[in-house]
C-alpha cells in the first residue's frame, strides 16, 4: 500500500499556520521520489530515477533503485532533484544577524570591509592598548549556540533551494566559530551538522577603539594571538606534567577559542590580499579558507599552487548607482567589474576548489542568478552546481554528510520543475533531514510590493 | 656543419639573451667619476664599465650617444606603495610591519620608476614614538609584493620624535573629544617621548635577558617554560643586537641630542636621522656617532618644529662629515620622488657641492645608510644593474628619464609608455561602453501606473 503525500491539503492548511512555524508535511519514515531527473553532482545525472530516503538519510539512489515496501511516494515526473544548496558563508540561522547590513566584501587593497553587526552598536566600545586586551575578539563564541529555527530568513533561503549553510558569528575582528547547519529542524540543536566549521576573521576594526587601528596592526594582532595561543597550549601541557616547576597558566577564553579552531576564514578580495592571507595562515600554521573573493579570475594559479579553497563573493561589483558621470575610473577598476563574473569559470578550469556565499546578496535567489551570469560567460553548469553543493561540503569537511545525492548522506534535497539556473524554474519542495518543506508564497516584487500574500499554484496544478 | 652553426647560434643567442650593452653615453658612476663610455650588463649585474668595453656578439645594444647614464636613484624615505602607513593607536607599535602592506599595484611605484627611482625605503609613519618595521624594495613594476622586496637587506624600524608623536596624547592637540580623555595616548610632551623610547628599550633588554636565562636553564637540562614571544619587543632586541637599523624622524637639535643619549645608553648603532632639519646645528655630534642624516633640500615651515631650517643643511652636514642623503617623504602621489635628481641639484646651488657629491646624496649615500651599498648606489662592476638613462645631464631640471633598468631588466621606457597610451585609452573606452550597454539592458522596465 503506497501513500501519496497530500500536498494540496498541506498547502491549504499552510495559510492558517503562523509564518514562524515551518510549513511541513507529515514526516514519513520511508519516502521515495520516483521517476525524477536526478542530478547527483557526485555521479552525473540520472535522467529517470528514484531517490529513497529512510529516517532522513538517503538510502538508495539510481535509475533502477527499487521503491521499498511501505514507502511514501513523491511522483517525480517532470521534476528535477538536486542536492540541497549550501551557502558557504552565511549568517542564516542566527536571528541577531538578520538586522545587520550584508557584509559585502569589496574595495581594493585592503581587506573586505564588513558592516557592523547587530548588537555591536549597543556594546560600549572599549579602548584597547594592545594584543592582551583581545580587541574585537570573540573566539569563544560559537554559531552552534546561537542558531535558532525561528530565524525568519530560513524560509526564504529554503524557497530558493538552500538546505544548508555554514553560518558564522561575524562581529569584530574574530567573530567566532562557524557551524554547518541545516536550514530547518525541530529544535535548534537539530539544525547543527557540524558545530566546528572554522573561525571567522575579518580585517575591519569593530567593537573597540585603539589598537589595532590599521590593517597592518590587525595582521600583527592576529600573529600575536596565535603565538599566545601556542604558548598557552605548551604551558598547559607542561603544567599538566610538572605542576611543581611550571607555573599554572592563566585561563584565557580567547586562546581556548583559538586552539579549538580547525581552520580560519580570512578575507581576500584580490590577489594582493590573497598573498598576504596565505602567508598569514601559513605563519599561524592553520588551514585557511579565503572568503569575500572578488577578483578570483586573476588568483587561480596561486590558489591552485597553495591549495587554498575560496568562497566567492557573487555580488558582482557594479558601477556605483548614481555615480558622478564625469568620474574617470582606472582601467583596473573597469577590468575588475568586467571580469569578476568570469571568476568561477577561471577557478574551475584551474582546478581551484571554490564555493559561493550569500554574503552581500539581497535575496538567496540572487546567488543562483549571479552564477547564471557566470554560466552565460562560460562557466559549466556542473561546476556552478558543484560550487553550490559538494565543493562547499568538501571545503568544510562535511562531504560525507552533505553535498551530493549519494547513499548514506543526509537527505537534503531540492526538487524543482526545471533547470536550477533557469530563472523561470520554481522550487517545488525541499527536503531537510528527509523532512519536506514547501517554498514560501511569493510576494510581488518591485516598488510598492508589500508582504501581501498572493495565491500560489500547487504542484498538481503546475503539472 | 649546419648543426654546428645552429648550436653556435643558439649558444650566442642564449648568451646575448642576458647581455645588454649601454653604449657610448656620458656615464656618471658617482663613485668612480664621469666619462664617455659603455656599460656591459650580464645576468642582471654590471659586468664591465669603461670607456671601451668588449661587446659580446648578439648582445642587446642600447645606444646612449648624447645621453647621460647614472645609477638608479635610491629614496631613503618614502611612504608609497603601502596599504597602511601608521598604527597610531599606541606609542610603541614595533610589532607592525609595513612590508606586509606593500601593494605592488599602486601606481606610485611606476611613477617613481619613471622618475629614475629604482630602490625605495617605504617607512612606517611618524604617528608614534616607536613606529613599525619598514620595507626596502625595488620599483620592479609588474611583480608581486614578494618580487619587489630588496632581498638580503638589513631590516629597519621607524622611530619618531616631536610634534607628531606627542600630539595624540595632548588634549590641546588634534583628535580630542569630549569624554574621550581616557582614550588619550601617552605621551603628551617631548620629555614623555624620551621616557617612552627609553622604557621600550629597557623592556626589550629585560625580554632579551629572559630568553638568555631560559636558554641557560635549558642548557642545564632544567624543565622550564620558554618565555612568550613578543612581536613588539622582538624588533627592539634586534636593534640592541645590531641586527636592525633605525630611521628616526626628528626636527629639533635638542631632541636629536636627547635621542643620541638614549642610543648611547643602549649602545645602539646604525641610525639615520630623518628630516633632521636642524641637523646643521648638531652635525658634529651626528658625525661623531657615525650616524647618517636624510633630509630635504629646501622644504620646511610646514609646522613649528620645521621653522629653523636652511637650504644649506645638507651641504653643512656633509662638510662636517655626516653621511647625507636626500629623500622625498612622499605618501600620496610620488610627487617629489619623480624629481629627486633636481633635489640633488639644489645642494650644488646651496652649499656649492660637486656634481658627484650631489648625485651621491640620492644614490650611494642612501645605499650606505641602509647598508646596501655593496649591491646598489653606483655604476661599478659587480653591482646590480640598476641604471637610469637621461636625455640630458640629470642635474638639469630639463632632464627626462628615457629608460630605467633594474637588475638588468628594462622596467621603464618613455617611448613605450607614450605609444601605449592610446591603446589603454581605447581599452578603457571599450570597457566603459560595454558596461553602459549591460546596465541599459538590465535596467528595470519603467512601469506606468495602471
């Protein structure tokens, strides 16, 4: 006996449910999406196949995958199943960050400027006199402790096909530890896939006055902090062995946080900053992921050589709106704006591992649109999709759980009615841990477009 | 036979690849006189310089007939090509290093190159008593930051005195806001500056001792925790141990003497006084310590401590036995840096120095101050082929730089620059038009109210 998920019924109910509550169908323990086009990412495309999910895990996938007895069925005819998309540098899930202005990396020469985060303005700014004051540092903060299922942005993200994000506390110089999260769950804790994704670092002073007040001061501070942490580690180790001769080290939460870090995320919009950051990470003896990368098209060789993965900023640079028409711009600036969208293709051709982020982007869907622009400029669709899925998972060491449609992975899927990069395509449903979520009702766009709900077609009507 | 010819041709071609002969120019060697002659450059080094040289077959010939050839200019004090210059939040910021901020794409590098500068010493600013670590680089335009760095040179640190460094600590000075008093930085007076510098070197000595004690304990086989590395004190210890030079920003003679007393206390050598506008008053004392002075030809009165200045400063110090150089102190636009040759010419007018003495102040003298004179600063066999070709005598204000070689590689050519301009303009125009086109296409359709 097979059941068809009563999509229409759920849809109808959804209007009655307050928006804060995720719109979810009943959770079947065993589910099969049958006869769909399956883009596995890891193993090519299955034109007509079946994905079987048991208890939130993909247990079978293939053209010949059989539907187990008792499974609920989603009729996949006319649908395409992709692995759930991953935002590789996000604040989704941290409600406090929602109010903050996007941290678009940009500008040249310096690091990527970031906007102050919510909550930061209220904290009194302390005067830092040196590295010992740990300026702008919250290396003990963990995104995993801050994520909430109630973040209103989750629904919008899911609506664009995102099922996971690597989310970071971003305030100050060292924001804290990121977490790989699923963009839905029964409880806050259930959202966490990996609580230790890396330490988010930035080069824009925030949350303090005084030292370091310059970019080079920030580099020097980072170096000293890592030296201190290494000394702290050694002191604890030696004290444990010889508490009589070795003085008891003073507890330091900032250094504890640094020592817990598995990798660091450093901003590098252009090749100059990239060289600096690769060297800095080398001196800190830490694996590094560069974020806020804008000029990736001229960083490929060095990235490949140093084996450094990057998170591209896909808010492609454009001319300032209402810019002075008389302004003479340098050839370099014009070139950056012209070539930045070609970065994914250049990096893919060079074999550099890259993912993309919502950093600086207005709506989640714009991440996909930005990549579409790159596809039009020569990026292969597979590479674009890989950046949104498996590459992100690999960069953060969670590829065994996320990033492709494979047996054993978490059942995070996005089901569409066509090609993901076609703007007319609609996300029909997403699965997170095997739980189905429906996209939020669309709101009219353009000026004057409020939050007024508009009737949305059900899946059945579409087909 | 044909194979042999080919082999020979390849061999001579390979040889010629790395050989350039600058022929028949007026050569200002700076250290070995001026004469009509030629220079052979091989593998980036000056191989031979003489009236008559041996020109290998296949060498690239640069005809310098009627032209003037001099060593690449060395600017002992500039701030170009840096993404940040001052860490002004604290009075001792020796942990920061401007080398890390070197921006190889900053256009000032090219401008300086076009003005004949081949080596530049980009310093930390003068916002605090002990500033940051400086960077010495060659203007190898087109290379990355690593490729610019002057390899093998002794590192240096900036120290500053006087108005700039005491200003941020003084409520009457700049930057004072209501309620921000607790954020003020010590010192607020010149005596405070002295205290800060003495205190820093005292702490550095203690830190040095701590490490020595640890090494001794370890040698005795005791279980000891090593001291924590302190990036602020490391460079100061290097100074105490003679492994790092000092560039000290100063104006007034009294504070120059004050600084000398601190240096004597800690037995610090390898100092070049920067700006040093009142250097003519203490030239004897500077010479006695064997320190250098890097000044301006006729730039002063921009603040109170820069009033008691004279254009004879460089010449007087030179005649009293001080090693003197002239610098640009450029930060924004490489403005003075592009005509350091005319700055040098001024010391002939004010002070009556010879052509060689004048040129030395922008070549071999700064090289000696930075202890890089074994590589650069004059046209001598064995040195780096850092060479500038002028159309006229470089000490003439009408002289223009025609070609610049660094390590035997041509980095600037005036004719190329001029012929390249229309192509670059066209490229810019093309990109601008393309962008406007895309903007037009993607602009939202204007909607009429219904």
